[in-house]
C-alpha cells in the first residue's frame, strides 16, 4: 500500500502534537495550577510528528515509545491522586496513538 500519506501516521502525529504542545500550552490548568509550569517534550513531539508524516522508518517506533512514556506519566499522576482532567485526556490520546501505531501483521503471500 503505497499512498502518499497514511491516515494512521497523520492522526498519530496530530495526537502526539496535541499531547506535547497544544494541551499543555492552551489548556495548562487541565494539568497544573495557574502558576505551575507544564511541558511534555515539546521539541521531541515535533520531531516524531514530522517523522511520522514523512513516513520515516524510525518514527513509528519513536511514536510508540513516546506514547508509552506519555501514558506512563499520565498513569503515575492519576495513581498519585491528581484530579486534573488533562491526565485522563493524555492517557486516552496515548492509548489511541498506541492503537494506531501498532505493528500490523504482514499477509503471507
């Protein structure tokens, strides 16, 4: 399947950018108090998203690792007793990104 852009890669790139750049910047109070600071690997999110869009070989693995890391951070905050909705959103977006980036079995010819 040689399409120009795969829908899974585009959607995963958008999810990773939303988790790492959009939500912490525009909806900071979903994660921390108003005076707090929240950054979740903003530069790494851009690098992985660009790699996913350009369909680089390393980008899917990097996206899987980054999604696992983001889900781990969200779970740790949730188990720590955080009642902020941003961590639940981060957990759901990370899980959906893992589903999209999962290795697909190749058909036997």
